[in-house]
C-alpha cells in the first residue's frame, strides 16, 4: 500500500539540493526586485544601474551561502532568523556600496542604501514567512483529519502552547477561551478569543480542550473542570508553573485530567520551622520503604539530609526500585542502606537498630488491602500487629528518639480485619508511649517518643481505587464501584508524606495525629467526572449509547460506606493548619502485654477462631462479620 507521504505535495519530495536551489533562485530575484523598487522610488540616475545591480548579484550568493542562509529550516522560521537575515543584508548592501564606489560613475545617496537594505530585508522576510506558512498548510492538508481543539487560557502559556501546536500540526486550533472580559472579541495571532459562555455554540466542532493556565489555583481548576464536564469533551492540562520553570516539564507536555485535579484541594506549603527538625544528620529507618507511602516518605526524608536512610521492605522488587531512584538523586554525603526482610523478624530488626543506631522510625509496613486481609486474617495480625510490637520494644531498648506509626481511617470503628489490626497496632503504640513516660521504666535512659498519624485514602497508592478506574476507562469499561453511596477522604501521596514528617516533630508522646483530608468525596461522582473529562459518556438507561458503563458490585466483606478519623475523642489544632492532635483511650500496658502474648501463641498455632476472638476482645468496637455473611 502506498503511504500518505507518496500522495503529499511534491515539495515534500524535493531533495536538499533542489530545495536550496529554489531558495537561492528566489533570493536572487528578491535582490533584483528590491533594487528596482528603490530605483523607481527615488528616480536615481540609471547609468549607475548596471554596476550596482551586478555588484549585488555577484556578492549575494557567497554572502548568503557562507553566512548560513540556507542552513535554517524554513518551516520553523522565527524572529531570530529574520534578525540574522537583516544583519546579513546589511553586509551585502555595505559591500555593494563599497564596490560601487570603485566602478560606478554615479553613486546613489545614503538614503538609497538605507532603503535598499530595508526593502531587501522586508521582501526576504515576507517571502520566508509565506513559504513557512505554505509548508505548514501543505502539511496540514496531508493530515486533514486532525482533532479540533480549543485552548482555555489566552495568556503566555496559551500562546506558547498554540505556537507548539501550530508547528507540530498534531491538532487544529479553533479558538481560545478566557475568563478575562478584556480579551473577548480579540484574537491571538489570528485565533479568536471567546468567553466560556460561548463554548456551547462551537461544541459540535470540537474534540478536545486544553487548559493552559499554569498558575491556576486548585479551587479554580476544579471549577473550570466542573464547568467543562457537561460538554463530554476530552480535557488535558499543561504542567504547573513550578514544573515548567524548574525544567521538569514543558508547556506542551499535556497530561490527562487526574483525580487530584477534580478534588480542588489547595496545597499548603510545608512549614519550614517544623519540617525535618531533627532529621538532618540523623539515622532514619522507614519500614515498608518500597510501598506507596513508604517510598514517598523516603523521597522527602532524603531531601532533609539525614546521615543515614535505612530502607526496610520484604518486597525485593519494591526495595530495588526505590533504592535505584534515590541513588540517582542523592549527594555523595548521604548514605542509603537496604534491608530485605520482614519487620516481624525480631532478630533482623534488632541487628539493624543496634548496628546503625537508629534515631527515627517511620513504620509504614502493613498489609492494607481489605479483601485480602479479610481472607487471610492471621497474616494480617502477624504483619500489622506483631511487627508493631517488635519495633516498639526494640525502639525503646535501642533508645530510638521517635517512633511514628502510619495508620488509617479504617482503624476507627473497624468493620474489617485490616482496620481492626491497624487499630490494635495503634493501641500497642499508645501503650508503649504510656510505659515510656512512666518513671518505673528505667531501661530506656533516652525516652522514646511514640506517636501515630492517621489519615484516609492516598491517591495513586497501590490500594487506591483511582488507578483501577483509569485502567477500566482506558479499556473501554465497565467501571466497577461497590456501592453508589460510598464516600471517601482523599489526599495526594506527597502531601501525606510531608504532613507525616511535620507531625513527627510535633509529637510529645502518645499522640494520635489526624490529617485534614478536606471534604469527603463520593466515589461515584469522581468516576463520572473522570469519564466525562476523558471525552466519553456514561452508558445508562437514559443514555444507552454511552461509552462507559458503571456497574455496582455491592459492598465487599468488611467495607463501610464512609470512614471516620476519630473514635470517641475530640481533636485540637496544632501549629500546622492541616494537622490535629487527639488523645484517645487505649488499653494500659499491664493489661495489654499478657493479651498480646496469648495472641502470639494463637497465631503461631494457626488458630484463626481464637485469634479473631482475641482481636474482638482487644478492639471491642470492631464490628466483626463472620465469613459468609454480607455487610
């Protein structure tokens, strides 16, 4: 089959020599036309005509060739090329004038040479711009089925994006949209600018909308996305201003709408008076370092310049990935150590803590997938509870300064085994905090500060529903949601990690820190917005020809319609506007330790019934549903 290229205009099939020969012929004609134009304008004596014109025609080829006039790409012509051409023409006119003094009988005035240079520059510039536009237009005709797009934002970023699109010819720009009324009914480089209210008049001729406002706030971006979703057009967004100015991204590197864009959550910059206090030049250990939260904690901790960062994980692949990523970014004064193994291995944890003299522990290792832990409760108890007990005991014995447990809102009045194990892990930390504060505990000369940070769902984490939705949309559906009324709190991984680090500094012992997750979001609404802003529609009884079907599968075992962050306590603000502190009830250590010893025996004997019974006793608010019974 013959390709489109074979059907393209013949100019695209010309060789390099042929194209340059055409440009050379055009330039020689331009020199002649420019001279004739000035000659008629000033009505100079014609007997000087042959020598001046001949000198120009003889000097132009070597000057144009050796100064690189034919090396530039015409279809990418810009203002800099025209400035260089003006300098090149000045050289040609100057040498022509000097040569003419030797041969011509009648020398034109100074005004002649100025006009000659001006006309020569203008004519060549106009012809080059016309050729550029002709080439781009011919390329457009070769790709006549390009998607029609509009750019939301007629500022500098919008202009840069339009210029990039015009050169690449991957899209056909129809118009700009802008909120600024002073720009309405005007144009940007020939492309009209319209108010948002007029989009509906052009909706049938559009395929996509690009948002090109890098300085936009999250709240305003959410408003714009909410306004655009009713049009069922695919929406993409340019990178943020910080990414553009830092060189991490270009204006034309568009990305699809992400779930965080729909949340409209404003980012609160880290408090420099809180963030990282004490971590600098300290030894920090992160368990579950290869997981979603653990890996982001490592990325942020390494920026605070610890003397050592210990990556502890039982997944070889995850540990390898985060280690390689950090090694490519760190400076030579920072040390990273990897520990491949389980935090339930008491001897391994003791070896790590004593050899490296750990100062900070961030315990992010946990089994967190609700259905899997529901099916494997013993593994969940061992990994989530016994590991926490081991780490707390060794932290006190090895005089660790601070221990922080990463917890979840599913630990509040849990309805599943995973949430109950995380609540029991919290109780273990609280009991250790109580004992560390007690003067009767004398083996720890440097008192360890224990704290808990509890928050909701983290976007794009391995357990998040968002990546699943995006994968299902890309596959053409259906989107599966457990219940139409399920609501959840959401936060970005980076924000959660930074808040955890700041909360660790605020800890005084036994604290339960709650992160402000904003307003809870209905999962169904987020899924619908993702579909619509992907340029697709929801398939339903009302719209049977829609693209993506939404299927409700029913609540999974142990799943709740909504999550909470507090059990029975009230919270109080801290120095950080998004971090709150609560002191919640727990089981005193003297009562808890014998119970945990018994639980460990039952786990070692694989007695699931006794272990669950013990868990219910230790976490009385656990709303246990036996297997086979639905929620």
